[in-house]
């Protein structure tokens, strides 16, 4: 049985990972300010290309699609610590870029390296944290995974608040400094703890129930591509809010510190929405929510596109509504995919995250050139409403013929042999 220290450490890692993940979007107005990094809209968008690339690679690695031999040999603790080290390197590189902020090319190069490290950290850390959270409390695995992801979401909501607070003190770089200190402490604690998940009960993945269905050559199953398309659309919609909200709100004459509340509202609503939907599944089945949320998101995009100038309260409300629309879509997509493609759960989870990151990239660095070409952000948000509506239609194909998942967050998969599910009473080992 896991110690209290191990459980607290895993949850603390989730919180700090959330803070680190949103540090760069939370500082968007600083990166584009003439008196600071002076990045153009295109450069700000390109900033996230390395993050997308390394996050995709890490997700595919964790799914056993890249270098499966390494995936099978590495322990969960090793993967977690490697991810935390990548996060720490990202924060250190961000701090270094600030020290040479007026040397434009050098600062930009350091920022690109920082986001590359952050992508790798996210791709390695989050799956390991989910596995450990479920394994440490197998009797309440669904609750443990939900708590972990709620803390990760809390971290994403806190990052813009911290940036605004430190900016008010004249020291915005205080956020990456704080994150670096927290990450260094967590790495030290993690190295001292066993962090061994051991055999875990996961009936849905028991080999006696679902024989391996990994296609030859490590390719995705044919039925996977509907889920991949949904993940790309979702990644685009989430990132429009997560990466471009502050720049949109400040363009409407709202101060940067106040605009940060719009981003905080978005991430807080994403987290609160997942917790709320988990609590009311008895009255609102998750499948029904899955079909309705994209259209709620589309309505939020229309509201964002129509925001008036100098209306911070309306901006916070609109982006918060968008967060609620996003809330459970990604985890439920993984759940539906794992149920439909039973036996390929690890591949489905890693693949959905990888294609989600591809959608992230489309919005993160695809929108920048449009803005540089003269397209206004409200116009892009209006077009995003159509993307969300298409996602709503596609949700019918994703969930076709499937019952509502038992939990909002899917239980983690165990592609490594040492993490195979324990044999349940009355069953025999395969």
C-alpha cells in the first residue's frame, strides 16, 4: 500500500505541472509587449511548435508506438522524474531568456528550447501521475484520478493569477522562478520515495477479457481515426481559448492584469466542469453531456467574437462558458475510444493525446500568421464556433452505440509488463 507521502507527492506534482503548463500562455502579453520580448503574433504562435512536437513524441512513446523496448523497461518513477526534469529545464530556460530579453534572437531561441522541454515534460509526467494515482488507491481509483486532474486543473487556473500578481510587483519572472523551485523540490522528494505502482486492478484491461489487439507495425486500429479527428478539433478549440484569450481581451481595451482573469476563468471552468459532471452523472449521463458540450462551446465562441470593448466582466463570463464547454470532452473521448477498441487501450490513450496536440499546434501557431496578415482575433473566434459545431456532429459517431462511461476520467492504461493488472478473485493468470 502506498504511503501518505507518495500520495501527497503525486498530487503535488499534478498541481505544479498545471502551473508550469500554462506559464507561457499566461505570459502572452509580456512576450508580445514592445518593452519586453517584442514578439510578433507569428513569433508568439511559433513559440508553441516545439512544445507540440515534443508532447506528441512523448505521448506516442508512452503508448508504445515509439521505441517500445524503452517503454517496457522504464519504471513509472523513472518516467515521472524525467518529465519533472524536463519541466524544470523549461523554467530555467525561460528565466535565462529573460536575462537576455533585449537580445531578441537569443531570447527567442531560448524560449523555443523552453517550450520544447515543457512539451516533453507534459507528455511524460501526466500519464505517469495518472497511473500512480490509480495504483496507490485501487479501491477508489476513479476518485483518485479525478482529484489528481482537478489539482492539475487548479494549477492551470492559478498560473495567470500568479503572472498578474508578480507583474504587479514588477517581477513577472517570479512565476517561473517559483515553479522551478517547486519542481526542484518535487524531484528531490520523488527520488527518495519508492513510487512503485506494483500490480494494479484494472478489469477493463485484464488479458483474459481483452486479448492484445495491437496491429502489426505499431499502427493505429482502423476505427481509431474518428477519435483522432475529434481530438484534433478539440485541441484547436481548447487552444484558441488557452493561448489567445488574453491577447483578444487586451485588444478590446482591457488591462493585462484584468485580462488574465479571463484565462483563469477558462481553466477554472474546465476543471470545475469535469468535477461537476462526475458528480451529476446519475442525472446527466456523460454521453448526453458529450453530445451537448461542443454546442455550448460553439455558443461561447460566438459570445467571445461579439465581446464589446472595455467589458472585462463579459470577457471573463464568455471564456468561463467556453471552459465549461471544453471540460469533459477530451477524457470522455479517450474513454469511448478505449471501450470501442478494447485491447488497444494504451495506444488509444496515447494516440488521442497526440492528435489533441496536433490540434493544439493548429491553433497555437497557425493563428499567428492570420493575425499578422490583418485578420482580427474576434473573426478567428467566430470561425472557431463552426469548428466546435462540427465537433458536436462528430461526437455522434464517436459515441455511436456505446453506453456512458462509468467515470469522466478514464483509468490509466498499463503498457509496461511490470504494471500488468492484478488477477482478480476467481480468475487465473494469463
